[in-house]
């Protein structure tokens, strides 16, 4: 079954605990935590203190998406609360080393690429990861439109996974809704991040069910 990872970027931060409990009860598979530093992306969001505060209130694994420069410096802090930490290829000078650093903290490593980055850039590290995250928007904000030109990259990564006999998950982030979800899963995606398509709806269970149902058509 397709996994759904609601992104708390679009949640009401004044009642974040309740928002997370609501999507947990609605069947969220991961809680997607968007960390932005105002340098790698033009926005500032969540730090390790917030991730630490969320961790004890939910049984859903935290999927921490680091959109920051020099992620190595912050991995030890996020490792306290994260089940998965994803780092951008574009932000890592020594990508292989950074992925191993994440694993050394007992956390699943994932690699992310922006829409403008070719899939080839991460082929050499596919053996090191538990998850590949493909951005279908330029990172920085929720509520942007799905960039459909990324779709062939989903199929390419899925084909390499098969050829190389690997088992990482393929996650898609940006502009996912009931219309774009099936395009992702038809091409090999396993996990769909959804921010505005979940948190901008009054009934989060209906929103998650709708995305999952359309993804599995
Ligand atoms: C974008 C973030 C996304 C964002 C997705 O930079 O990485 O996780 O919250 O939001 P939607 O689903 O609204 O595109
Ligand atoms: Zn994200």
C-alpha cells in the first residue's frame, strides 16, 4: 500500500501536537518534517528543538527532510528524534560520507535531489540509502505546483533499483494531490509527501484516504 507522509509545513503551528495526532489517527505512515535554514532554500522553518518536542507525542516515524547547508553539523541533533534523515545531494560536498554519518547514528539515510538535478548525480550512492526523495517542486514552500518533468526520473530510479537488486523506498515531495499521486505511483513511487493536500483540508482522514485511493488506481 502506498505510504502517505503528511508534511507539517502546512499544519497550524499554534496547535502542532493536535495536528500530528489527527494525521496519526488518519493513518499517516511518516510525519514529514521540513527543515529549512534560509540559505539552501529561501525560507526558515523547523529546528531540532521542535523535532524533539514532536517525537514523544506520536508513534509515527519522523521523516526529517534537511534543506540546509552543511547538514553534517546538525545530523547528530536530528538523529535523536528522526527515523529517517534525508539530505540534498546539492548541499553535500561529501555525500557518501554524510549518508554514512546518518547511519552511524542509527537513523535511516535518504538522499534528495531538486527538480533540476539529474538522477545520475545520485546513482553512485544508491547502495548507501534506505530512501530516495525526488522533489517535484523547488524546495522552500508548501502549496506549489507539481513539476511533471520530474516523472521520468521516478521511473529511472525505480529501474536502477530493480537492476541493482536494491530495496530503498522512493518518495515524492511537492504538489502531490489526488490528481498527481497516481502519476507518481505508476512510475514506481512508494511514499508520497503531502502538505497542503492534507493540512489545508478540514477532514484530514478523508484527505489522506483520497490521495491513497487515487495513488492505487
Ligand atoms: C517543500 C517541502 C515539502 C512541502 C510540500 O520545500 O519539502 O515537503 O511541505 O508541500 P505541498 O504538498 O503543499 O507541495
Ligand atoms: Zn519536504
